[in-house]
């Protein structure tokens, strides 16, 4: 068997495997859309849940999820932005920085159940916060922070070094160069990281069961106290 034939066989196998993966993905998405979309309506999105009867909506669960998501991003984004700027622009290349990056990678792979149990023991039990929106948001911050930090750091590192040198050559300080040149150039990547991390937070349930409680059949939309239960 010559090299050309071997190459064609290998290429055909790769194409076949890719086609199988795409077929499975299309089947799953198609099944979900075909069976799920007809049941989505404005009534389903805006009606309260029913405890013991069919036909309820997801209004309260959707509100709680969005409220938790906003609180989590308010807490985690400033910390992740500062950490990403430090790791990308200021951190020296040594073993300490390597340990920090390794810790970030390890934290990003923690199961949500572990984060939920940690939040339950620390915030609900030891800090006596009880099952509350704030406890859930802080627990999700621990879950979200590593991914968001890594995304911001990579977005900053993708900015060309020539732009930094151009800012410094014009007499700008290092901090002014970062805030005026590097951050605007990295903004699309940072926004992408925020969206990805928000999607991950929005889909988490295990961490919230241990910290924020479970959604009640009715929600008081006039009560925005984050110390109350979800």
C-alpha cells in the first residue's frame, strides 16, 4: 500500500468519524427542538409554577435564575478582571505564577456538587446566612471565577505586543496603556468569556440546592433582598 492510498484511507476514516459526531449532534438538537418548541409559549414563560397540577409555567424559576446570574456576575467579574490583568500583564514568570495558574485550572474542573457542599458548610452553616440568594451567588462565584479569569487572561494575551509598545512609546504609563489600549482591544474576547461563563452558571443546579434552597410555588417580586431564600 503506497502513501497516497494510506492517506486517502485515513482521510476517509476521519471524515466518517466527523460525520457520525455531526449526525448525533443534529439528531439530538432536532429531537429537542421538534418535541420542545411546540410547548414553549408566552403563557409557559410567564405563568407561576404549579405544585401538584399540570400546566404551570417557569416564571418564578426563570426570575430566580436571572437574579442569581446577575448577582454572580456582579461579584465575580471585578475579581476575575483584576486577576486576569495581573496574570497577563504584571505576574512574573516563576513557580508562584505557575502554581496560581494550576490552582485556577483545578478550581475550574471542580464538580458543582463539591462547590455546593462547600458553600453549604461555609456560608449556610458557619456564617449563618441560611438558604439565600446571596449564599447561592457566592457559591456560584467560586464555580464561575476560574473560567472567567482564564478567559480574560487569554483575551488580554491575544492582544499584540506591538500595541503595548506603541502606547509605552507615546509616554503612557503601563496602567494607562492597559486600560486605554489593551482592554478595548481585548473587549470582544472578554465579552465572549462573560457569555460562556454566564451560560455555565445559568445551567448549574447542584450548587444552588445546597445554598439557595429550592424555588417556592410563588415568588414575592417586591422583595429583592439577596439574603432571602430562592
